[in-house]
C-alpha cells in the first residue's frame, strides 16, 4: 500500500495503517481455509477479523476498500 512511512516502514496515517492490517488479517484467514486448517479455528479467526473490521469502520468511517472491508 502506498503512503508515507516512518523509519520502521510502518504507515504514518492511522487509517491507512489499519487498512493494511485488515488486508493482512483477511489474507491470513483466507490462507487458513486454503491450507485446510480446522473449521473451528478459522471461525474464531473470522470472529476476530470481524471485530477488528467493526473497530476499523468506527474509527475510520468510509475509509477502506476491497478485502479490508469484505464481510
């Protein structure tokens, strides 16, 4: 994701940083399904993903697109 980054490589803008985090969480959840990991563990990961998504949308309304906001 493009955007200004600090000396550690982290995005400076909080909304952009949260979106990047959400993309990684979605990809992890998707990869767990692809690898055939347990349905129960994937369900817990998805619950956490949705909780983060709710927080993301509350903190940064209208920001985000694609996998970061897919329910």
